[in-house]
């Protein structure tokens, strides 16, 4: 249930909170991590902002974390790729391996949809699946009614919706602080990298769920992504690369489907 307070503040549903795999990002998020059954928006300056890379790295973390105390595990990542930006071979090494003794592998499902209508439908259906850990999509625009449906679907299944959106659409700049049903809206900007294997990003909290501009704090952090493994890249003083997933060499299954 969503409860509106006197200044437009919103009390969110209580769900399991897990680490995003990136310590600075966890500190930036309102819940101190990623809340199961919620939506997150990533606003990128352009196609090369790194927002899609970060969103998929977070999805891999969600896929590799046990869902509460239950014996089952939501392990599937669904990518709704209408714009053809997602290249699975580049990130197959990021997928966490199956649990020790577990019969299932982590699965990546890529849906190549052909229209905005198909995209919205595919997101809605994927978020309703209890075996799905995260749904990643890059919609150019989101109608509030559709996003509300996605929020309710995610809450019921405990999947997490990760939506990468541009700062501009149709040649016009979108209002970043407009109301949203997402738990947080994060701006992603690229920073100069220290090496070819590391991607550095600046993240800023720029919005929350129907909270209005008054309740948004201007907070920003910097993170590094190890592009070989999808984990957090730390500075030399922290001991190099910090990996949050098991990297056992086990095959991951990739399925692709096309909606006409």
C-alpha cells in the first residue's frame, strides 16, 4: 500500500532489501539497497552514459541472491530490448553461477520486441513471473498508468524492474523530477576511466515515488564497474576489484524471443 503524507512524502511497501553489489549505490538508494518488488529508473545522458551497463550489473546481483529464507531462488533476468542495444556475449561472464548442488542455472531471456505497445506488454508480463529476479528495459517514455501496473506486478512477484531512460525524448528534455512510481530515479554520468577494463560513473539521486521536488536531496556518489566480471571496481587503496558474485565457470542459458 502507498500512503501519502502531508508534504507529498510516500511510505513504501516493506520488502526484502538486498545489496545492489555497489556499496556507494546502496548508500544512495532510499532503502539502503535494492528493495524486492520495486522499480528503479536510470536516467542516462546518452547511449554511452553507462546506465545500461550499471542496470545489468545490478540485475546480475539480484539474480545471484537467495530470495529471503525460501528454498527457491528467482534467478532469471529478462531484458526487453526494443532498441537493439543489448549485446549478450559482452556480459555472459557476469551471470552468477548456479548455487552449489542446485539443479538450475542462471538464465538470461532477451525479448526483441518491435513496438512500444509490445514493449509495455512484455515488461508487464515479465514482472508478473515469480521466477524472474529482474526485468531490464529501455523505454523512451512511460505512461504513468503503465508504470503503476508495473509497480503492482513487481510487488506481487517480488521481481525488480530496472528502466534505463534518456534525458531527452523526441528532441525535448524530459523533466527529471517529475512524479514516478519508481522507488528511486538515478542520474548516470560517465567519468574518465582509470583503465580500459574499468568503467567509472557518477550517480545522483534525482527523484523518488510521487514525492515532488521538495523531498529530493541532491546526493551523488562515484562507482567503478569491472567490465570483465560486472562487480564493483575499487581503488588501489581498497585492494583492487571487489566481486560480489560467484564466478564459477558454469554455462548460462540464453533464450531470445521476438514479438511481432
